[in-house]
């Protein structure tokens, strides 16, 4: 008996290479996109950047003009008394014994602003790291080989703030077993490192760091001894700025305690941060939102969009190619066209999403963060007819310049908190209100999180104290006790 044949129909979603490429380009930031395109263009001779093509055309025009100028100069009749004719008659080279031509093109001896100077761009030296700064001092210090080895491991173990966050046991474990060092020996070297610049590095905690810095002060410094007592036993109470209680505990006048607290505040709690080499990142907006009469208009930043085109010279060679060369070049041409189309699609999608965001958040552009309305990806996705994942890719690391500043597109999305009138307020608007309340508070009596929550409830926004605390911490605003101490 023969088995029966069965036919089944099913649908399967398959991403073509072209669609995969379009999705990949969509999620890249501006810098990543340019790097990606340059890498692709290096492997495809049919692709070129428009600015490079313009430069080549300009160079060709310059070469043509120079050639015409040379032809005209050589057509001038020589003077019968020109000494160059004597060199030509004898079979020599018709040039001056001293060659002045090189000096005009050389950067050496040329005047500032000459073409030779344009070939060199000023480069900033790489910033010195905390470890490099300390190693330079270590190599100039009279440490013996054992101390030098221990100090090197200690320096490597420092975190960006300059602390030994892992403790001495971790340093001991990192040392070679052949060194046979003890914790006591490591502690001696650590104390020596604390005197390096910046003073206080290699500390184990805040109290240790502040004490080392205070010990560097002249013993006659006013309030120095009282400040040392404060650090040793009353650091937690000092954080709450309870001067009256500190005065009773230390049996000192409130004026002296305030002076000692001021001296402590002049110290650096994070000595290593001054040598933090984390580079500052600058962003260029992908789109602009500008007011046009009574409406907001969105436009792409032309400088942020890579201008990729086809190399017409190589395109012209396709018709002349034969065999495998012709097949390969046609394939490269097709890939180049797909890439250019993907870039156009990326720009079009970015414009659609940016326009939708501006329509939804026009109140923010008009009145500021307190007017920001709740907005989720689904709302924009429905408006532009795309999937939420596509909106997420478009809004990641893409920036919009507005009269109120430059923001990542994700900034305009936030969840909502219910209000008494049945509406909702965005988290961004609540954060703006919170900051406004804190900016207007009495510095001697800062508002607590509970007081802020009650004030927002009086304004019709139902928000809990823990939500206020979360928003405050997200804005990096200290607590009420810390704000009172800072004042």
C-alpha cells in the first residue's frame, strides 16, 4: 500500500537581505551610520560619498587649469640671452643650480596659512588617566622593589573616584605568590600612596579619605582639630547638618562646629574624579523642529544625512565589461541601489515619526516640560502605520533640536499619572513641577518628599510619596536633609 500524499499550505515571514539591511540602518545612530556606510563603500566601487565626488571634480578642474597655464607659459619665446639656452645647447638640464620650486610647496619655511599648513590638523593629546598620573609619581619615588610591586597593584585596583573599593584582601590576592606580602605591608604602602597627588587616593572609605586630606593642612589651621574629631566620630550627624547636636556631643560652640563643618566641605570626597578621562560626547540633531507661523515644522538636518551616490565612472564601465567581471559589477550596482533606497527609507521614516511626535507634543514646544502629555510608542505607531518595534528603533539615539533644547526622541515618550479630573499627566511634566517646587522652596526648610506629594495632590495630581522620591532621585536632586546641609 502506497502512502498517501498530503499537501499543506502555510505562511512564513522571511526577511530578505534588503529588508534586514534597512532595519539595521534604521537603528544606527548618526555616527554609527556614517561608519557603516564608509565600510560598505570601501568594498563597493560603485558607491561614493557626494562630498568626495565634489572634491575630486574640483581637483580635476584645478589640474586642468594648471595644465593650461603650463602650456601657455611654455609657448613664450625665450630671450636670446637666456642662460637656460646655454644649458640646453650643451645637453645639460635647463634649470637653476639652486632649486627654489620646492620651497613654495614645502611646509618648512612657508608662511602661516599656506597650503602646507593645511595638511596638518591640531590634535589634542590623549588625556592622562588617574593610573598614569600615579605611576608617574611612583616611578619618581624612592620605593624599594617590593614596595613598587605592591604600589603598582594598588594603583591598578583604584576605581574612578580613587578608592580601593575591593579592600586590601583583593589586593593581596592579586599580588604574585612569590612576593609573599602581608596585609600589614600593603597597608604601609597604601598610606604612602595616599600622600600622592591627588591627596586622598587609595582610601578605603570616605572617612579615611577626608582625614588624610585634613592631615595635610597646617596644624595651626583654624578648626582643623575639631574637624578631625568630627570626621572620626560624628560624620553621620554632620551629614544631617545638625549643628546644635554636634555642639553638645563635641562640647564646642556652634560657631566653631560650623567652621569645622565648612572646612570639611572644602575637601574633595572623590579625589580621582579630577582625572576622569571619560570623553565628553557631543550630538548633532537629526531633525529640527521650528515654528512656522501658528504651526511647528519639522525638517531633516541635511548635514547629518550621509549623501551616498553612484560612481558614474564605474557605472559607465559595466557596459564594456565581459564575463565574470560584468556579472560582479552588476551585482555591486544592484547592492548600491538597494543601499541608497534603504537610506531614503530611513530618512522618510525618521521624518514621519518626528512629525508625529511634534504634533503630539506641541504643547511642550509652546509652554515647556510642565505641558508634556503622556505618550507611548503605540500611539505614534498607529498614527504613522508602523510597528512599535520600528518606532523604538527610530527614536533610539536620534535627536531633535527645538527652541527649548536638543532632546533624544525617546525623551518625548513617558507614562501617565491619573489626575482628579479623569485625565492624566506625564511623568516628565510631574518631574518639571517637582523641580519647580524645589527651586522655589525655603532653603532653611526644604520640602520633604511627603510635602511635595501633598502639594501635587492639591494641584490635582494623584502621586505617592515613593513616586516623588523616585522622580527626585532620577533628577539627581538630594533629599531634603542633604539640601538643608548644602545650604
